[in-house]
C-alpha cells in the first residue's frame, strides 16, 4: 500500500498542474487580441504508481497524482493549409482588381470632363466651323477643344505609365519582403527544432512562423509542408524557398523594364538568385507580374490608347490635309507628334502652325485663291466632313468606346471574382478562428475550473497535514 506521506505528493502534483493550467489560461486571455496567436491547452495525465508492475509488486496501484504531459497548440493543420491557399488567392484578386480600378480612374468614364465628352466637343466645334467657315472665332474655339483632346490623351498615357512605374516599384518591395520573411522562417525553424528536441514548448515560435508563412502566401502564393522534426519547408510553385534551416533568395533581374517603354527591349523577370531560373509567383506578386508583362494588362491598354490617338490623327489629317483654308493654305496635318518618336497618345499634339494662325485651318474643299472665277471656291465642306467623323464606325470614337467597354467588363469581372474569393477566405478564417482562436467565455470557464481544482488540492493538503498532526503529535498520549 502507499506511504503515509504519499498523499502529500499527490496533492502537491495537483497544485503544480492546476497552477500550470491557470498560467496557460492567463496566457490565452492576455493574447486574445494578438494577431496570429493560437490558443493553448494544458494536457494532464494521471500518474500511476505501478508504471512497471511486476509479479511481486507491493504497491496497490493507487496513483501518484497528476502531471502536465504537454501544452498543446490548438491549431488545425488542414485549416492552416487551406487558409494559406485562400489568402494567396484573395491577395491575387485584390491586387488585380485594384489595378483595373486604377485604370478606370485614369479615364474616368462616363463623365462630362472625360475624353469621350471632349472628343464630342471637338466634333461639335468642327460643326460650328462648317457653318461659319469664314470667321475666326469658331476656329479658335475648335482648336482649343482639339488641344484639350490631345492633352487628355497625353495625360491618360502618362497616367498609365505612372501606374506601370508604381507597380514595378511595388514588385521590388514585394521581393524584398519575401526574402526577409523566408530568412525569418528559416531561423524560426532552427529555434523550434532545438526547443522541441530539448523538450521545451515552442508554441509561440510556431505562431510567429505561421504568421510569416501566411505573409508569404499573400505575397507570392507560397505553400508549406511540415516536416517530422518540427521544421516547415516553404515553396513558391514547386520550387523550395525555405528548406528546414536554409532560405533561398529571389530577385528582379538587373535590367528588367523600369518603364513601359522599356518593354520593347526587355521584360520584367523574377528569378531564383542562385540558379537563375524563373519564379512563378502567385498572390500579389503574380497579379503585379500580369500587369507588368510584355503584352500584359497595362501595355495592352496603353497600346489600345495609342490606337485611338493614331486613328484620330489619321482620320482627321486625311481630310484636313486635302482641304484648303480661307487663305488658300493646304497640305497641313491637323494632329502631329510632339517629338521624334512615332505618333502615339503620349505625344499627339495639334499642329503649332494652326495654333499660331487660325486662318490656316482647312475648311474648304475648293481653293479660294485659285486661278479663274470658277475655281475660286470657299465653302465649309471639309469642316462638315470632319464633324461627321464623330459617327464613323471605324473612327477614334468607336475605337475608344470599344476600349472603355472592354476595360469595364474586365474590371467588373475582376471585382466580382475578388468579392467571391474574399467571401471564401472569410469563411475559412472563421472556421480557423473557431478552432484556434481565443474564446474569452471558454477561458473564463477554464479559469474557474483550475481555480477550484487548486483550492481542492490545497484542501487535500490541509486535510493530510491534519491527519499527520494527529498521528505524530497525539498518538500514544492516552493514559498519561
């Protein structure tokens, strides 16, 4: 049978265990609002006096109290992996939708001050010129409207270029954050493995590692695999980023396009720094790469805007250069490029010769200075023909409307996919929080449970102390 003093140890182990339970519960409550914290639970195990029973054992099998077997981290690995995947998808769609939203903001359609309305004002200006082809005022007003159209094209092209530059700078930032997070995970892997092998609890370190993995999932669509020794390997695509205690680096290759104009000679490449092979990121980096790629979202939109500008210039110049001004000037292009580069949305301007002298604007199909009365014709036919370009099925207006329509469809599609994905991610996060998040009501219940257990163990200790006092100090005193 057990020792007389054995009950003291039983009560003492209970005091230790209940106190550990109180400590862990207090830790959960303290970190109820800590991002990435996973609640913990004390696992207790009854201690058996006969751990190795024999044939001639003298113990009666009554236990030796309780011991804390471990402090479990209440995470669900399957939900963790699902969370990494869904957060990567959400980051991709959020970044992609933001890019389309910025492009829509560039054009600001529909609006009374957007390019479509300004082109309409220009065509109406030509209509006014056709009715008053011998007057300077309508021509001056029309030229101002044409300058506004050209400026709007210039500004839109510049805004797309600026969006490219900011997206490109963002990619560099993402690459730096990926390398930093990977290095942090490698170091945490080492600390966790060492702590585990030493029999220590590494729950908080594992929380930090999960937070870094989630960050990598959002940045680059990373996935993770747990290893038997407690470390975690992280992958981008099928290539390892972190292998136990070692982290690899990625970089944007030197010479990658910094501006949209650079895409003519180079591209934006993200590679593994050690082997030089391409990285296939997801998440925010994947969406950025789609925006920055040659023939990608931004360059495609810029090319279509250039087509609007070139179509506008070609259609107007073809009619204008064949007409005559009120002073007999002919052969002048209305829209020209502002520099030596080919005409595009970025450099389209109104011919300075026309701005300096409105009487050089072609309005007539006949030459008012021609030889002979029959050939001296001044009319508004050219101005009228130019006004009718507003309704051309293959003109700049039609091209621009098609571009804006396609942009709107793509933007709405990206927003819908973003909203659906974010809803899925929220559901996964809710399920994960239910498994690993801190519930204050539950923790308060645990707090009372451990408190009552501690009080009861203290009472057992007091009772045994009283019994021992009776045995030691009072037994044998009868009859004296």
